[in-house]
């Protein structure tokens, strides 16, 4: 079943035409990845979905609801949660306080407690450091915290923006293992990555973006074999 | 870090020169002369001398403290004496220069009286120079000894000396307040000489300060610890009793203190209400607002217009009818200001709010509105509030109005901080973008902060109008905004008790020292710079800020430079 649909979305930054007619779909339970170079419009796509930017044309649907009619905070409450790039944690708050902020839109105490346990199960490191100030965590831990905080709002779909950015290879593997595990638990994920190889490994399907347009789409395995993709994003061969 | 490991003769010289320059500055701005008549101890030591020698004392202390870490104690002592000598030489140099040249053309304050003070009681020039050098060196030595003392003792001594200084300053006020009370006479005669504390009083307060500090810092004796051990119910009971006791003291205060101190307290109280409001905007929500005085003015003018019985009389309501209108209008102004600045952050927000504050002041002064709000002549004959037969006529009565205002506003601020909206403010303060991604509605969250802050200022303004009975545009200067912001910073941004402490220090203290008025801004500036260097989180820090400013972030080895962008073809 299709959970998220973007239909011919055009987004502008002032006069700059950043997204020039993006159409993508994400089915329930899938990992879909958007790959492409810097400035291709990957992050802009995520921001348009989560309501941080408004498309000038086109629609974004969560099932049959038109998200472009809602504000960012309402979209979060509807279960679309964005993990912004660059490990944006509340650096002066503790790990626990960060996670509590993630549950801001919720009022079901039992559910929050359950999700907290789930996050700690997924990221045991966060439980060890629950009273530590987030700014003093390592880069990998901050990424975990950013993801854990997003999970605290009990999302239906997680929008991950460059989770591997600036992390050591070991940690990148750890983060991607977690993404896989989350997906196995049933989480739908839209993943934006510069590291195309990793992203296509973990994803079911993928879209290739170039300067605001989708130039290629299809099964992740097939994309990995595609000569064009290999040439441009997988370092030749 | 390498830099701190060295302490050479050059550093010694540097500290000495700084001490000298600061001392000369203090002299030239006129502080020494202005404070010279304010005796602290037994007609021997006055505030002018303290102002003159405190730069030497402080810098000798800092120098010795640094020297002590690297070299021997003896070296530290020598350092402090050298710093004192250099500082004294500067002052002596000024004395020589001032005697032989007319410095007054440039430095107005170099009067014959000032030069007389700098002679330090010696007749001839040689004697005066020697006195300066010897006393400075001695003061430097004291600073050095202070640095060498165990921390616990130097702390206690500092508290003792501060208490002596405070009680010395308070002499006039104490005499005005209690002078004609029977119970005070023997006490006053014991602790005070004709001018300043008596020797007995000095010793008493010094010892009292030291003992109090040692008692407070020894863990076993701390009352808080004992209470914490009690069962929960008893803890509650102790808290309630303490609160009632505190309230009783606060209620008895104006009667006990009399008119003048009550006047000071009401002024401080009005600033506390404003501080609590601005603290929501700046401290909780992280929105830097420099035009806060505008809401204070709106509150005051609303009450003025609606209640005045003078020339500009309109509806002649009573205070209680005008009060909600004043608060409501201030709140609306807060929202109106909030809407255009929703998208602005940091510096831009500060500049726009600064402009807003000035607009209100200029509008109030304008000829255009003069028929309604009086222009520069202001609004006169604002009646005092009444409840039944009780009229809030003087400071001793207005005090209760202010106290009630603080309690209500403080309670609201405290509850909001821990409520959902408080968490939203905190998230927004830390990172607006992420807050939005977490589902926080930025527009309503920001507007609520502006509106609440403005409403508090409106209340403060309303009380201010009722207190003075007349209002003039010049009471609503930018300086008010800056005062409120400074008191928040000094107390600790985001901290509720900090607002009270900040207001007492920045508003209360200068009121006690009339000579101080000219140097108020200098004192603010120096205090703010010192705070930023020594205690940036404020006197009573809020948890989150204390964390950021006191903990060094360990370098996290896992962060690598951002991956270079891959080339596209």
C-alpha cells in the first residue's frame, strides 16, 4: 500500500527553482532512498514533505491526505518525522530531555514509555548516557540520539537526511544496521544519502536526483548495476 | 595552555601597569573624590580610598594567584608587592603631574581637592609620594596574601569584608530608618561611629561574615541537608512553614523599614516584575528583545489616560478597572510586534525590537498625540489605587501592590516554565529548525512568549504609573530595557531567583548610594564584563545555561571533517 506520494512537486527558494517536478512514492514497510550529488534537491524534497518548505506546485499525500494543506507541526503529529542533516540535537539538553522533546506532540504516557524502551533497546548507548548533555556525545551517538528522538514521536514514516555524514566508517555501519533493523520492525523509511552504495544496499527502491529532477528510478539492486549510476555515484568501475 | 605555565618579570610589570591605569581611570572619572566623604570604618577608611586602592588589590591578587601556580609562594608575595609599587607609582605620577600642570582643562575632575586626597594626609610632595608607594605596596601585599590563603578562608574573609563594606554603606539608611527607635539606639551606638562603622562594629561584622560563610560551606551544618533527610511529609511541612515565615517577613517589611527603604523596594519590585517578563522572552524562549520598555510604557500610559483626573481626564476610571485594559493592550502590542519578527533571529530581532521601543517613545513625545497623552509634559494627577478604605498612597502601601504583582507573575512564570509551552520555548531556544521538526508550532510558541512578557511589563507599567501619580516620556528610555536585560544577565539568564538577585544588585544597590548615580553605567558595564569573564552563567544560574558555560566539551574523536562532495559529471 502506498504511504507517501509526491506528485509533480515544484519547490522554490525565492526565485531559485530547486525541485522541478518531483514525483515519488513510498510504500508501507519500504526503505526508499534518494541519491544524488550536492545540490540535487534531496534535502529540499524532505523539507517539502515535512512542511518546512511549501511547494509552489504539486501535491504531497500521506495515504489520501494532502500534506501541503498542513503546517509542519501538524504533519509531525500525523506521523511524518524528519531527522535533519548534521546531527541536530539540542546540544545543551540531556539525552533524556532530547528524547522527551521528541514526544512533544504526544500525550499518551504509556505509549511514550513504551517507545522510550524501544529506543533504548535499539541504541543501548543512549540508555547508558541518558543523563549526559547531548553536546558532549560523540558524533555517532548524536546521530543515534537524533534518530531516537524522531522515533519518540511514534512516526509512520521516518525521513532520514544524510545519517552517515561526517561519521567514521564503523559508525556508519552501525547506523545503517539500525536502519535495517528499524525497517524489519515495520518502519517505513525515506532515506537521503550521498553515500549511494550504502544507501542502495539497504534500500528496496531508489530515485536518482540531478538538479531538481528525477533522472532514474527503480529497484535498488538494479540501480546499483546501472552503468550511469556506477559512473556518477559509485566511483566508476 | 602553554601561556599559563609561564610567569615572568614581564607579566609582573603588566599586572602592575594595568593596576596603575585602572587606578588612574577611577581617579579621573571622579569616583575617588565623589566617594571620599562616605566613611566605611571609623573615620579612617572611606569609600574613595577603597575605590583608589581596590585596582591594586585585585590585580595583585590575580598576579599572585597566577604566580603561585608556577613558582614559589615567596615569588608570589614579591609579585604582589611589585604590582602594588607600580600601581602606587602611577598614582604618585598623576599627583606630581597634576600639581605642576593644569590637567583640569582636559580632566575636569582633577580638582585641588582631589590632589589633596591623593596626598594621603602627607604635607610635602616627597612624603605624599612615599605614602602612595608604601600604602600601595601594602595593599598589594594584602592582595598577594589573599591569593595564598586556602580557598575556604579567603572566601570567608571576602564575605566578611563585603559585609563590613555593606554595613558601612548602609549607615545613613539605618540611621534614617531606625534612628528614632528605642531598641536601635544602643545597637547603633555600638556598631557605628560618627562616620562609618566603629572599630567594634567592624570587628563584629567581619567575624559575623566569616563565621556565617564557614558555617554555610561546611556540609554537616547546612540546614538544607538536614531537611533533605526528613521524610517527605515533614519536608513539605518545613517548606510551607518557611514560605509562610518568608511571606510574613515580606509583609512586615515596609512597616518595619519605613518610607525611604520601602520606596527603594518598590522600585526594585517593579524591575523584578519586568525582569520576570523579559526573562520569559529572552531566557525561556531565547528571543533577544531590546525594546521591552515599550510594553512598560503602554501599561503606564493606559493607566494614566484612563484614570487621570487632571487636564487630560477622559473616563476617570479607577485603577482596578484600568489595570486589565493596560495588561491587555500591552499583550496585544506584544503580539503585534511579534508578528513581523516571526522569521527573524538573533541580531535582526534585537535591532527590530530596539526600533520598536524607540517608536513608542517618540510617538509618546510627539506633538501629534500631545492633546491626548500630554507630550513632554506627560500625564499628571493619576489617582492612587484603593481597596475599600485602604489607599495605596505612599511607598509603604504601594509596596503591597508590587509584592502581590511579583507573587502572581512569579507563580505564572514558574508554572509556564515547567508546562508544555515551557518545553516548547526551551526547544525553540536551543534550535528553531529542530523544534519545528519535532512538531512545535513556532508561530504560536513565539507569540505566546512575546505576549506573556509584554503583559508582565504592562502590569509593571500600570503599577509604576500608580506609584508616581504622574508619568513622563523620559521615564521610558532605552535605558530601562537595558537595565532589565542586564539584571537578567547578572542574575542568570532563564533563572527565576536570578531575576530577584539581579534586580537587588543592579537596581537596589545604586539606590542606596546616592554618590553612585553618576557612575551607574560605568558600574553596569564593569559588572557585566566581569560577569562574562568570571561567572557567565550569572549569580543564580539556570540549569541548562550552567551546563553549557561550565562544562568543557570533550573533543569527540569520532567526528570527522564533513565528507567532501563527490564530483558530478
